[in-house]
C-alpha cells in the first residue's frame, strides 16, 4: 500500500501526477505555494527573464537584474531603482503569477508595500539558508492572505 505524504497539498479529485511536483521541472503544482519554485501555469519554463519589467498587483516596481531557474532554488533579483532608495529586492519564484513574453513583463501576486516590507536583499547573503528561510517564510505568510489562484492578472 502506498503511504500518504503528510506535507502534500492536494484538494482536487484528480490523481496527483508527477509526484505532486508539477509538470515543469522545478514547477510547483497549481494551488500550492512553494516560494522557490515557479508555478506551472506562470509560463516561465526556462525563459531568460533578465531585463523583463516586473509588475506588482498595484504597478511596476523595476526590471529583473538576475533570474534563477535552479530546481527548488528559483528566484528573481529586481533592480527597483529609486522606488526603494536605489536598491534591489529578491523575489522567490513562487510569487510569479504569470509572464507576458510579448510585453517582456513578469507579474507577481504581491503589492508594492508587501515587497517593500520584505527582508532586505543583500548580494553577499542571498544564498544564506537563514536569509532564504526568512524570505520564504515572509512571502509564504503573505500568500495565505491572498485569494485562491484564479486566472492570471493582466
């Protein structure tokens, strides 16, 4: 008999496919929030997002300086320019709602205030497990207050 994974999130009547990991390598299954994985439905695949503009739910925040597609370790580093005192922010891949490749825009499901209040990005410490846990936890807590995934925002 197959054992159930107590950490799995699956509320549908369909069977879990791909071990619940999503159809895209490094992708999170629909409805589940994994801060370090792009959602399958986001339309990221393995596209180079460097230079794309980033849109929060309430407007633009900057351009992508660096994008990672590493499995279980994907994120965006966004140069927000003068919006937050000429600094950069790190957005876990799970915050990406969808990508418009024609317009070269990445839409995230957080507003400007949530992004501004996130743990500060430090180029030297971005790979530090303590920082990543703190950042992933911050965005995970904010995710629970969001409505269930619906159609992509445009």
